[in-house]
């Protein structure tokens, strides 16, 4: 097995998943303001350190995606990547510079950040990162995502992935088809399939080693404004169909984003997918809000209550880990 494949399996194996703690300072400021906490580098670090030093890091979290500010920070004279590595998890880093408006389009986005990426990756590797993340974002409507958006974002994801592997790290390929809209789950399936298929065409073209890649897609869901709601079992069936038909079997695993789902929805749907999964893929989570939201609300009431905040985070991480093995039940949420 290649070293990259070993890293990928360490991140997503044994019922572990990824903690996405890579919110930009702007996004984190909004999250903290929503719970009436001042956003400064000290508070952002204090909350994240509370999560990184919790018990479930050793049992449920295989990797942590960090933001540029966080990977360079220290807490009690210990570097953050070192703190994460000490728990057995792998430190990772978000390397894109955000989604900007695509030329000749008023609504679609292209993710930027390729300029200077090779040098930045060398620096992040020295800081301890062993995987990276880049998010492409797509909208659904009658005419979107367009072929231009699908092609441009796939090309960027593939070029990013090749550079990340060159630097000795595992790329997380994140093509997110947004939940926004009133579309059906069937339309989401069609559009997401187009997006993922094109991503792998480009990855193969760029000679990316697929055994050293983790895919981070959206689940197949009806739009957030759709009146056609479907069950977790139906979500699982459609999602697995999408993966099996469009993801090459060499890819070791899939780590889903939560994409606007509640904590319980993201857990329940992941569990249903794993109960039905007969593929060779490891299927797990790469959640931000769906791992952190309840912990953040609790922490905001008293930022000194480390134990209480960690207890809530540990419960959520344990639930997600059970779902990654298809062993979650709603009754366990009451404990």
C-alpha cells in the first residue's frame, strides 16, 4: 500500500471521521456572533482547543481540517497540529481561497487558490499537515449547474489534488452540490452524478493516485424548499446509487459533508447509508456544524465550562461514529 493510502485509511478507518474545523475567520465570526460571543483569535482558538482536547478525539476523530490561522496557533505552548497528532488524529488544512463568481455567470461559482499553492503546501507540510481540502460549490436550478461550472471546478479540484499528492499529502476532493432550492432528490441525483463523474475524469487526466484520495460529497437529498420529503432509507438508496455508478473502486472512502442538515439528520442519514452499503467504500463523516453546533451553543453560555462543552461534543462524535458503522439508533440520542 502507498503511504498516501495509509494516511487516507488512518483518517477514515475504524468508524472514525473528520472534524471540519476549517471555518474561515469570516464564517467563524458569524457563528460566534450568532451565539453572542466576540470573535477574536483568542476565542476562536479557545473553542477549537476545547474540541481538540476532548476524549472522543481518540476514538471517533481520524482527521481535523484546520484553517490557516489555526494551524499556526499554539495553546499552552503546544502547537495545534501537535496536539491533534497526539490524539492519534491526522492534522489537515483547507487550502482553497474561496468561491468567487464564475466569469460570464452571475450566479455560479469557481473556487480559487491554485496560484502559489505548491509553495503553501510545502509550508503546511512542515507545520504538520498530512491532508488538505478544497471545496467546489455548485447550485441546482433548471439550467444549473452548467457544463462550464462543472468542468471548471473539476479541473481546479484535479490540479489541486495533483499538487497535494506531490507534497506528500492526501487531497480531500469536495464537490458540493448545494441543498438550496425546491428540486427533487432525483434531480439532485442527476446533477450530483454529472459533477462527480466529471471530477474523476479530470483526476485521472491529471494522473492523481485515486487510492490516496478521499471524496467529500453531498448526500442525495431533495432541495431545502422542496415539498417532496423522502425517508432516510430512500436517501441512502439514491446516495449509494450515485457513488457506485460514478466513483472509481480504487477510492478508499467517502466522507460526507453535512451540508445544511441538522445534527440528527446528518447522523440518521449516514447510518442509513452504512446499513445499506455493500460497496468496497468506507463511508463516514466530515462534519462541521453537525459535530459542533450543540457544543458551541453550550460553550457560548459559559466559555469556561470546558467539561460540559466536551461532554456534548463527545456525545455527538460518538453518535456519528456509530452511524459510520451503521450502529446508530434514535434511542441512543436520549442517553
